[in-house]
């Protein structure tokens, strides 16, 4: 059975990656973002153009992805076991 602490860290890592992808996609939408473009701009270049609900709201979609990632990181931090005081 997987350790709860390791699962929490994996979810936090996914959250951090989502924040990076969302912010990078927003930068790429407004201007050109050359750093790790194939990874960090994957949502902006592969998902957003194929979802009709995002049409005209590309910047909002990228920032929403960043917000969801930040929420994951914060939620897992709140669930972190605390030591005794």
C-alpha cells in the first residue's frame, strides 16, 4: 500500500507542474515563451485549440489551470501531518 506522505508529495508535484504550465501558457499566449516550450506550453498548444469552450478565453483557461495547480499544492500542504508541539 502506498505511503500517504508520498502520495501527497506526488499530488503537490502535479500541482506545481500545473502552475508552471498555466503561467507559461499565459505568457506564451500574450508573448513568446521560449523556455521548455514543448513541456510548459503543452496545455496552451495541445489542449486549448481543441476545446471549443476555450475559444476566445485562452488566457483565462491557462490562468485557471495555474489556479487549480495552486489549489492542489495548498490543499496538500494543509493535509500535511503536523508534529506535536
